[in-house]
């Protein structure tokens, strides 16, 4: 039995994690659950999965707790995320919150000797080197579908190092749109992902391809890749979840129906594989798999990821923070879609060479980048 704390249990990843846990009560039990503000769903989840600890991280003063939940200790406020990561019983912490808010909790989980199952890519993008230094082999398992695919492809590689990572991307809803039309896309259009059903932020990131930018950076850290070893391949069917190429030319890929339950459960049960209850891949129904080069003109996010990686220091943290601000401003109707890459680019130009040696360095870079992004957002609204 593995005890699992789920940070962000009310989100898309968190809810799917609970669904696979419910399928395997002989293998997993829930030790802690956290939500930001969604108290009603958190209470339901606590009622069903009976963790000893739960937190509402976006609520600073205690809210009334239903009488039948007295077996669970509730915490409130942003610090409660770290507390849940550190204090939950059991070995595993699934980091499924959205944004850099997960970084300190991941560091707290590692300081307490927990294994981290990482969906929350922004944590690794912002804190890359520091996070990896805290995570010796086997203590950080990828949940992001592409990185889980790469991880799965590398099982059995023995001493052979890969030469190239082929990081697949659906291309999002604007893959076939003209550049000018993309700039004025609406929130509803950006939220219409063709193949994946996910939380709002990652769906908008997929439309701008900042999701793929974050994943390039995530792949660099998880697999010690040089930027030039990571090739983005647009694959609209989302069946090949990524691949690796070896020096003999062999390419090993992982395929499956687009279903996050597979990578979530693989990280939880690794190295075992368990049924997910999801739809199986039917290659005859899929028929054709196609691959395209990404269009760097239409989607400048990819160029910015490579640029930030080459700059080093806190550049990736700056990219992430500006993108978080711009993405949520777009969702709130404050800026047009086309402004997102402009805001990230400006933050990168302005704060190109900050250090990222410690949490306080990262906090500072994150704050400066957000300040720059917010000023641009305000100027857009004026
Ligand atoms: N969804 C996917 O298919 C998918 C695939 C690969 C990777 N990921 C990554 O997994 C992470 C979660 O994505 P998601 O789509 O599941 O997001 P989501 O549906 O928006 O859920 C986010 C979760 O985090 C909580 N939360 C929001 N803001 C928070 C904050 N400031 N501090 C602490 N908790 C906060 C939310 O609580 P409330 O419900 O109370 O707001 C919710 O439980 C992201 O980093 C994303 O990039 C997601």
C-alpha cells in the first residue's frame, strides 16, 4: 500500500488521480488533499477518501467544517500547501497544483524525504537546478504525458544514452490558423483543445504553445538534455506521446489514447503497470498518424524556451512568471491572445540575467517578471 498526498486534488489531474486510486484500493490510500478555494468539492473528496489532513490554500481564515469530517485536520492559507506536502503520512506527494505556487511544497516534500510525482511543470521550469539538486534518482517521477512517455521509452535503455528527444505537441486549436487571426482569438476558442481535456491555464498554454515551451524546459531538467537535443514534433492526433532516438537510429516511442490517467497511474505504481479503466488505443480507428515541423513564426513561445535555456540563471523562471500573469490576464479578458508572447518576450529582455541559486533568488526573479508583465497588462487595458 502506498500513501499518496494530492496537492491540487480538485483540479483536472487531482480528480483523475482520485479516480484511479478508487480503482485500486488495495494499492493506494490518500493521506492528504488540498484545494485552493473549492471547499465543496474538497469536502466531498475528504468524505470519500478519508485523508487525515486537508487544506484550503486560497482561504486565509478557517471556514466551517461539516460535522462528519471531524476525523480530518483542516489547514488554511498558502503555507498549508507546504504543510500538507511535509506532514502527510505515506511516501508519495502528487504535485498537481497549477503554477509556480507548487515550488515550495515540492521542496518541502523532498526535505521530508517524500517521493514527488510531478504534474506541476511550472515548479521545474522556475526552480529547475534547485529542484533537481533536491531530487536524487528515483525521487521525482514525471506525470506530464510527454515526459512520462520519454521516461517509459528510456526504461530498458541500459547504459545507452539517447541522442535526441522527440517531444510531441498536438499543435493546439490554432495549428492551422493564420498568424494574424491567432492574435485575436477569443477565450472560448483558446479553451477548445482538439484532443485533451485539461484545466484552463494549461489549455490556454497549449493554444499559445507556451505549454510546449514549458515542457522543453521540463525535459531539459528531467533528462539532462542539451537544448539542441530536444526537437518539438507537431502530431495532431496526440497518440504518440513522445519518443527518443538512439545513436543507431532506433526511435522508441510511447503510444496510447490521450488519457492522463495512464501517466498519473504509471507514476503512482512505477515500476508496475495497472489498469486505468480508460479507453484503449485502437490503431485501426485512428488510421493515420501525421507529423509536422512546428511553426516558429506563428508560435514564438518555442524560440523563447530555447533562448531562456541558453541564457540560464533565472531566465526560465522569468519566462514562466510572465506567462502565468499573461495567461490569467487573457482568461480574465484583460488582454488579447496575441499579447501573451509579447509580454513574455518583454519580461525576458528586461530580466535576462538574474541568478537562480536559491529559493529567494527565484522569488525575486518571479516577482520582477510579474511586475513587468502586470505593467504591460495594465498598459494594454488603458
Ligand atoms: N490537466 C492536464 O491534463 C495536465 C496534463 C499535464 C500536466 N498538467 C499540469 O498539472 C498541473 C495542474 O493542472 P490542472 O489542469 O489539473 O489544473 P486545474 O484543473 O486548474 O487544477 C489546479 C488545482 O490546483 C489548485 N490551485 C489553483 N491555484 C492554486 C494556488 N495558487 N495554490 C495552491 N493550489 C492552487 C486548484 O484548486 P481549486 O480547484 O480550489 O481552484 C486545483 O485543485 C499544471 O501544472 C499543469 O500544467 C496538467
